[in-house]
C-alpha cells in the first residue's frame, strides 16, 4: 500500500502548475492526449524524439512535428481540441487549467510552421486574457473561438470558424513573452461573421490585412489549404484518405448579377435577368439603360481593406452587334483579362469580341477604381467601360460599348472571378 504522504505527493505532482507567462508545470505532468494520428509524426521532449500514436500523452515543453503525411489530433485537460496538420511544428509553451481559480489559467502555443486548427476549451473560455498562440510574426488571442492558423516562411494567416480572434504583429508593445491578446493600433479582430475572409500579416506589411481566401494563392506558401469544416462543429474531423486535401473555405455564391431593363433580351444576351428580379435583395452599381449590374450586400465587406494585384478570369458574358441602322445581332466573347491593383486603386482590361459582320475586335480600358464604392469607369482608347467589384472583391463585372468605324458598335456585359 502506498503511504498516505507519498500518495498525496504523487497526486500533487500530477496536477500542480506554477502560474505565470511560462505556465511551468512539474516535469512529466500530462496536459493532453493524442486522440488520432494519420501518417508519421513525432514529439521532441527533453532532446529525445518519440513517435506519436493514439493515446500518447502531451506535456508542456513538447514540440510536435508532423511530416508531409502526418496529422495529429490532441484533446487537452480542459476539453480543448487541437489539430496539427501536415508539415507543421507546434510547441506547447504553457498549459494550466484550474476551474476553481480561472485567473490562474494559462494556455500558450507557438506555431513555428504549417497549419493548426484550435477549438478553445474551458481554460480559454474562463480566462480569454490568458490564451496566446504565437507565430514567428504575430500574436493571436481569442474570444471564445474555433480558428485555423497557417504559417509560411514570412507570413501568417488566420480563418475563424466560430467566435473571434485578435491578431497583432509582434514587436513594439506586443511581446512574445506575454499571455493573452495584444492591444494597440495594429491589433485586428477577425470574427466568424466574416466568412471566406482571412486575416493576413506578412513580413513586409505595415499592418495586418483582411483578404479573401482565393487571393492568397501562391503568396509565400499562404494558400487556403484550411479544410472546410462546419462552423457548428464541436469536434475536429480528419479525412484519413487525404489528410492534406485542399478545400477552399470560400462560400460558393454569386455576388454580382446582371439585370436588363427591357422585357426581351437582345440577341447574344443569355446573361441577364429581368431588372426587378435582379433588384431583389441587391444594390445597383452601374448601368447604360439596358444592362444594369447589381451587387449582393450580404457578403463580407472587403472594399478598401484589400491590397495587392488580383487577376480575374472571364466567367461569363453577353455581347451584341448594333448596326448603323440600330438593329441588333448576336456577337460572342472570345476571351480576355482583367487586372485590379487594390494597392493603387487601378484597373486594366482587354476583351476580344467577335461577330459575323465585324470579325474579332478588341475592347481595351484602364483607369481608376474607387476604393470606397468599388466602381470603375473608363472612356478612353475608343471604348466605354463601366463596372464594379463585389463587396468581397472576389468578383467583378463591367459593361462595354465599342463604337466602330461604320457607325455601328459592339456592346455587352461581362462577369469575372478569381
């Protein structure tokens, strides 16, 4: 039989934690347990590497490393869940949970590379000012949250599934040694209501930026590999068949719609819907008396908050040839490009339009984008172009009118996406 004093010591060793930023605990105390592993992963502890398997314990100070095929799920002592994705490194810096004295709770992670999804447990819910996830560039605090963080060589990006996070660049008044969110003029809040939006900070940025997920492709390895997981999910689900599959979180819905004022569509117009149909629940942006571009206001408002150059692909359109006698025949779109520089608020586009009478003609335009309204207009280079960007900046559309030497014109409308 274990002597009573010895039993009390053993129980104390299993639960004791010293509060503070470091969250130090007695060596060997388990703060979590591996609930699922896929592929190959390991934990580095006291200079030794150990393979991880279901049931493995997790301790403060552990460095969890996953390979290209590795995927690890951890359940912590306060029922928090963490999913460590392939090619990731996560360090457990602190983990102390005391339901009787929440002011002593302390949770701290360092994500050195890769992707981690974290669902807050009781420790963070009871003391949100005592939770911190650091990346090499930013500090992340929570407000009762389910969020996913991705770290590249010179970038950090976060998407929120539930609740909200506070992201602040490290340095200045934001110390990596502290707990909780950092405040200050560079602090940014990202909430689940901003679906399809990432909060991004790169080493060359002056401040964090809200960006649509699709705009992140190919930028310093920050791409939307964050798997789409239901915002109501209370657990982390892994796909054992493809742990690193790429699924965009972007909502699949159209933000722009073209309406027409006339009852009957022009020849070559299979794009528009009647004006009052397009008007329902939408706001009109630009129009020419026939074509009217409507915008859905129920998507994340990103205008003015996005930087960089975005290239849009032609998704659809309508085109007609107006004769000098004001009759209309069908025309077709042969392809084109649209680029928008959200940093300098400019746009440029070329569009190939063809009809049996005119052959292939080129519509070209460039000019200024109003960052407050997302509307752009150009009347140079022999073509009239007027359009708008969707509120989430993931779609754009413009109408065009290109006068021809014979007195006729090519006209139509386009939809673009990225």
